[in-house]
C-alpha cells in the first residue's frame, strides 16, 4: 500500500490518462463501456468529463506535494469517497457491464480502499 501522497500522485496519473482518452478518443471509451459511441450527446459528455479530470488530476498532484499533512488527509477522505463512488457508478452503467467496466470499477475500488487504509493507518 502507498501513502496518501503517493496514492494522489498515482491517481492523478490514472485520471490524467483517462482524461486524454476521454478528450481525444471518446468514441473508443464509449465502445469499451458498451455504450452508443455514435451518440453526439454522450461523446460531448465524455469530453466534458475529460476536461474536468484534467483539473482534478492537477489538483491531486499539487495537493500531494504542496500541502500540509492535515490537508492531505482531508483530500484523502474526499478521494476515498470519490474513487469508491466512481467504482459504484461504473457498475451501475445503463449498458451491459463488460470487462472494461468491471476493470475500471475495480481500479476505483482499489484507490478508494487504499486511501481509507492510509488514512486509518495515518500513512502520509
């Protein structure tokens, strides 16, 4: 298990890569999720999520390095809830749940569990 700061950095990397995929290859992401990859509204939504993930990834990375221990712990709590929520929402997708949705959800659950573990062990 990594500390909160390292988890924020790894999470920022995962979100950054997801953001690039969502921004530049939204149809591929929708296909991997078994969603309608020709729906212009869904494509636009994926791109909006992508640009939001750029900001989130930047904040995660900045917080991992530039804030005090109390602030890092608070960010860890937020990210534990967000990562777990991402996993749950991914499994609730209004499409057939395939291998990619399961893998993406597991990544979210793994990050959520690691944040919680690190918070409870006070591992920064």
